[in-house]
C-alpha cells in the first residue's frame, strides 16, 4: 500500500485553564491514506474537533499542540511555518465546520466566499462560478444558478451547511475534515448530501476525516472508525467490525444510547394553550406558510417536522410575533395575540420563549452566565440584587449545573451540551408557559442529547410547560413528542398523536421521511439509493407509456 497521506503520532494537545494547561488530547495516533474516510466518534468534549483541526496543523485560541508529530504528505505541520500551512489550508486541506451560520461572513454573498481561494490561485471568475453551480447542484441546493448570489441570512441553516461543503470542495483538496456536516440537515436532504460527499470523495480520491455523533451516519461514510473519550483513544477498527462487535465497554454504551422515551400521554381534554388558526405568512411577496392550523396544549409537546425550507422555523417566527401573518391568527389562552411582537404586552412576550439550535451563536460570548440567565428575570419579573442572584442560582440547579462552579463562567468555557442547558435556563428565567425548541439537540452527541431530552421532560412535568419542538430528527420525535405536525413546502401534510404518525399507512411524504432515517448498516445508503433509482426509473417508464 502507498504511504499514508496523513500520519499523526503520539499527539498531545493542551488547553489553558487560568495559569495552568490541562490535557485535551492524550497521545493519540492516526493514519489516513488517499481515498480513505476515517470516522471520529465520541461524546461532547472527547476531543474530536480538536483532533480534526490538528490535522491541519491548527489549534484553537487557548489551546496548544504540546507533543507528537503531524505529517501531511511529508511535511511536518507541527514545525512548519504559518506561511507553509496557509498555502495548504483551503487548497490541499479543507475544513467543513459544524456551525455554518457562525462560519460565513454575513456581509458577503455565498459565491464571493466560495471564490475567495480559487481567485487567489489565479482562476477566472467565470470558471469559478460555473464550477460552483455544478457543486451546488451536487449538494441538492435549490436554484443552483442563483443561490450563490444570496447572503448567508437569506438561506436556511441546512442550505448554508451544504454551501459550506461545496466551498470546501472547490479546489479538489487532498484531505477534507468534515466536522458534523449534516447535523443541520433533515433526513431527506441528508441522504442526498451524504451520497454527494461520498461520490466526490471517491471521484477525486480525497482522504477525509468524518467527525460525527451519529453512528448510523458514520456507518455509511467511514472505512474505519476511531472512538475517543476525554482525549484518549478507546478503540479503532474497520467499520463493519466495529458495528458488529465493539470491544470496549464505552463503545458498547454508545451503541446503546437513546433509551429515553416519553411515556404515552392521554388525549387532551382542556382547551389549547396556543392555537394557530389558518395562518398564511411569508417574506416580501412570497408565501412560505399556506393556511396552517394546529394546537398546542399545556403539558404536552408538539413536534413540527419536515425538510429544510418546509417552513418550520417560520411558524415559530409567526407565533413569537417576529413575522406578522398575511392571514389567520395565533391565539394564546383563548385570546388573539397581536400579530407584531412590538404591539404585545410585556406579559404576552414573557409567556412564549425560545431555545435556539446553535447555542454558539445564541449566547453572547462576552456575558457571564449570571448575566445571560439573569436578564430575562430582570426584564420580565423585575428581580434585582439578592433576589436576582438567588433566581439565577435556582435556575442553574434546575439545569443540573453547580452554581458555585458555573455562575461566573463565559459561554466559551462550556461544552456544547452545557451551553444548550444555559439556553434552557435563559428561557425558563421568564417563567413562560410555552417554550419553542428550535432543533435544540441536533448539534449534540447522542449521550448529551439524551440528557437534554430527559431534562426537558422533567421540567415540563414540573412546571406544566407546553413545548413546540422543531426538529428533523425522527428519533427525537419518538423520544419526546406527544403530537406531531408534518410539514412540506409550507403546508401541513399530516398531523396527529405520535402513535398515529409512526403506524402505517402513512402519507407519501411521511413515508419518505421515515424511510430516510439512517440505519446502523454500512449497506443501507447504497441500497436505499438503488431502490429509489429503480422506483424513479419505473415511474419514468410509466409516465412515458401514459403519454404514448
């Protein structure tokens, strides 16, 4: 076999903690050949992203590479100059970040950011735009000829993630580090993107490190899997062997997560807390939502599911008053809410709070946790001084974080799961009756996900909260939902109790969603695409014979 493209030996990385340096990566080895995909798996804080960035010879602020070797195609990246490493990054080594929303420059159009490195390499603008359209089409982006001329805020989170993947592939790099590239995608879009990534990696003989918390996804993508825990390598094996017979007890525990399922609730008999009635809404002159109606009851969770761009988050904007509807209304406790949040009373604003998908961008990095959690309590409840301090401490206790250890920390000092818990505490600080959870577990590993879902369930039972849970993860729907609303292109395709949704017969679109959930079988994606190609071919022949 040819020599490895990337070799990492005895790598040690440390992070600053006050005046001390604490270990993050503890002597990990890694080897990767051209055309090979290595899956990195582990819970939040395991060091996956830190190891992936180190493959580029890079360490985040507050971190340092303190030992070991990083050899890329014969070049020692640990001792290479910044000039040498800059020549590699974006050209021969590319990185696809987990949070596209935090990674794009909001002041520049997507195509300008795509073209930045190719232009530096002397390529012509027209040629770059043509290649971008080809990659946008492979990434299943809508209107590939036009979408590049939009700004990041003008596309959905899933579309932005795909645009970043296309940008990383622009120069046909030798190595790509994929850091959770499909966490923001619905299951149907994820299938197409995974297939496109796999095809392009094979076409260009690219090596890839695929970081993920989704075991079923890594089963489709990786040739080998490496398991990390708190900076240590637990085990490594080829994918099939790892899935069939993991050796370490920790690996077996990863395979067994997501045991939590919310107990079946009786059908509601009370009046709904929130009622969305015949709502039509959109942006500019384009309607996004079309005549939507559904109810949310106190103490119950309504999961709103659908693919990227189906209108899930737009519904949340209508309920919160950020987007006044063109027609219809939202009622709260039997009374119509003013459509514009600026016309709502402070108490009406207090009753509905949101927890956002990306805690990295939702929490002000310059504010300490006492301020982040305390502001809603100060604004809506008028708390000050010792009463405010006591409330913040109570909320930290509620989300199972030690107040003495966490109250004066900054968001940057927290793990992903801890940040999301702060988002929950901030929403609870206003003492609302409805909390809208917008993809709150999609960026978290499966162990942390389960902890967050259990926490939300406990808080719901304790305070009789109503949840509207926006998600593309049907495993999350199974775990936490009482009722389900399925959306497609701004319309409700199907709605009802969870048991009804998961029991056949299904609406065709619901069936598509259910069939698109990845399974822990390395052949699953190949077989699914093959079956869909056969169905599409049969449908085309049927349509052609009909025309004749």
